[in-house]
C-alpha cells in the first residue's frame, strides 16, 4: 500500500520500507547528477575526445597495444593498459630505471623512413620538438606522411584551441577515407602552418610539459622496427613489395600502391583509429 491509499497506516513496517526505497532513489539520483556534472565539466575542459580515446584503445588488437617496455625488453610480455599515456602508469618509473642507457640511437633512415633524433614520437605517428621559446612543435612523422600521401582535405585546429593528449590534433581526408590524427601533447594552439601532411602546429603547454609518454632516443629504433612489422602484416607480402622503393625505402605515397579495400584498414591500424 502507498500513502495515498485510504487503508494506509504509518507503522514501523511502512516507515522502514519507504525509508529504504527513498534512500535508494536518492542514491541513484545523486549518482546520475554527479555523472552529468562530470560530463559537463569534461566537455568544458575539452577532454571528451581524449576520454573517448580510451574506449577506442580498448578495441585495438593486442598486437597494436605493446607497452614501450615490451619493445625495449624490460617487460617482454607486457601490453599497455593506459592508452599509451605513461604519465599515469605506476610501473613506468620502475621499468624505465631498468633500461640500458648506453644504447646508441641509430639513424632511422635505415628502417625505410625518416625519424630524426632531435624530436620525440607519439605512438600515433606524430612528432614533438621542444622549442627555445617554451612552445612545442607538432607534426606528422615520415611514415604517416607516406601513408596519407596527398590528402584532399586537412582540418587543423585554430589558434586558441586547446589540445589534449590523445584527443584530435587534426583530421585528414585522403582517397575518400577520413582519419583523425591524435595529439601527442596538451596545450593551447599558437599557430598552424604548412600545407597538406607537412603541417606543423605550435603549441603552448602552459608551463613545463610532461612528455614522459613520448618515445625518444634508442627506443625509437625498437618502435620503428615493430611498426614496419605491423605495416607488413597489414599490407601482406605482395603489397609490401609494391610499397618499397629501391634500397628498401618506403615509396613517397604508400597508399598509391595498395588496393582501396586495404587502405582504410591500414590507416586505422597505423594511426591508432580502430
């Protein structure tokens, strides 16, 4: 019976029942209110896309989620559970301390594409270079540029827009396929320059940036070799041969050498968009 029923009486049983019922309803309402507040807060702070990235990351195959310390040998069987964001990994400092620091960094040109050692690299194939004025320059690395070829469209953030790590930094349309480019850093865009895939963003990080999640030095070699393995797996041996120029270097436009049905999957596989 409910309070509006003529036969209803406020006895101990009904007091206990309705007390428990309204407690549950209040808890549910409070939980929904907190979730809505957090969603609005994250949207205001520009974090919605970065949060969505963690869902996309979970959909990626295990072969695409190798921990950087698996690549360099400190943790041979480890996969990443942090969306390639080592800043939030409790194990990263311990594993980093195990790495040999005396390994020489090899020129990446021998891997079939160029990865200059004067910059840091994001697993989504963007590079970051700290500048003397405290800003960060960001661009597509050479492998990504060879994959996208000459895009029909490049959408870049305007000056004043805020980037979040693993949120979108750009969107490209190439051969009718749209792909996002993940931001390797967070901060305010100061300037966007350059044409096509050779674009460069200059970003103000608002202080000393935390770049622990980016690859550098000798570990870039291990990553480059693994990326070539992933590329070969995505292409197949026959298509890989068409994508290699003399001397084993990738052709300037890898997509031109591929069937259209493979190209979309390859873009998603290599630029981390499931």
